[in-house]
C-alpha cells in the first residue's frame, strides 16, 4: 500500500485488486506498519481498491467501502486498462 500511495502522490493512476489473504487487509494490525492508515491514505488520494469476492466469501468476509466485493471481470478490466502491472 505504501508503494500505491507513493505512486498516486507522484501523479500515476493506480488500481489495486486484492486476492487470497490480501483481502484481509483491513484486519491487519502490525506494531511498526499501520496498514489501515495506508489503505485510508490510498483512498484519500483517489486510489481504487477491489477485493476478490470469492476470496472474501471463503473467509466469511464481506466487501467494504474501501475494499468492495469484486469479480474476476473487474480484475480483467483492470488488466485491460493498465499499461503496466506490478505484483507483490
């Protein structure tokens, strides 16, 4: 998320599609890294976050305002939209 925030602040268009355990991002807590603050910062600078609906459902989670439930069609649209993709 820090990379995504930095990219947005430097004028890049950024969309994030979360899959697997990454959909738990809003529930992550770490003493050193404030993940929730980074998610909020990304949203505040106009970043878009999408969360795999299947991955959410398999964890008994629902989408949220910051990470709405999304589909593979949404993921495909992001890939088609992007001129570059980065995966961590």
